[in-house]
């Protein structure tokens, strides 16, 4: 295993909003209903939206780290929903493991979605009894494990002061670039190929959470972390589904 070195630039944005005498209501349309703790999502090139949902709390209580509430419910209520271009939601993958922090107020389960070379991938968040994984989703809604992220995290533990108290790690978001998948995890962004090989880790000064592509030609990876937004210039264009139409 080796680590990649990249130049990281902190983006600092100052916003000034002119005072207004009265605020008008913002009109938003409901695109789809019936989701339960939705997290990451991705559009497929055909316009179908796939949403990872952490689901409702389970009924079995287990011990949790003190800073996560001391105990919480676990179950198999996470899922992936398939939403058609008309906004109709359907179960696509069900029965996925989930865990509730702070007594179930915050749910972890299915958390991220990505498209890579025409294939759909799902990322599972941190858990206490089930190892989080990066999985390929088959056209009939089955999961094929690509990388056991929990096992890798146990074999390569991060320092105790990292702040990620989930023992097997807590991956949170995933995006695609070229033939690889970029996953936010303990200490930085873990890079995996489509076969589940860990290619390297992009070390971030703070714990990263979410990723998105931007900049000219979508070659800049933006990273939210504990107190900052970072950006990383890439040689290739990131996968942005709506550019494929």
C-alpha cells in the first residue's frame, strides 16, 4: 500500500447578503415521496435516480461508543430506492444493515451511490456488528461486495485521535473518476478500483465527509471536512451523470 501526495487548497468563501425588508416563500416541488432517512444519490445516464436510505431504527439495542450515545438500535431497514424520471419510488435493494446513533436520532446504513463504467455502486456506512462495504449493485437489485472496508480499516487502523469512533470505520460518500471509486473514510479519501483493490489514500488535514465535482470541465474534486471545504485538481474529468445525456 502506498499513499498519494496531492496539493490541497482550502476554499474560503465569504458571502454578503443584502438586507431585505421581507422574505418571500420559496417554492419547491416534491420529486419523490416515501423515503426514510435518505443519504447519497446518483442519476444513471438514463435519468433514473438511485437513492441510498439509512432507514428507520431497528428493534435490537447494542452498546455504542460513549460519544455516540452509549447505546443504539440495529436492524436491517436500510435500502436503495429507484426513482423513475416521473418521480415514482420503488424498492430496489432492501434488507440492508443499519444502526442508530444517539438512541436512533441519527441513522447510519446505506449512505452513498456512484456510477462507474455503466455499473451502479452502493456504499454502506459505519456499523457495530456488520462490516461496512463498497458493493456493486446488479441490474436485478443484488449486492456484490467489491471491497470490505471494515476489514481494511481493522488491518490499517487510524490514530486514536482521528475522531472516527466507529471501530470498523465510517465511510460516508463515494464518487467515480476514470476506472476508480473515491470514498471518504478515516483520515482521508480512500481510492479503490472496480475490483476492490485499495490503490492509495489521499490524506486530508481534517476528517472528510462529502464529495462533488466542479470547476472547469468538472476536473476539480471538492471535499467537505470538519471546518473547511477543500479542492483537489485532477487530470481527468469526474463522472457527472447529467453530462452523459
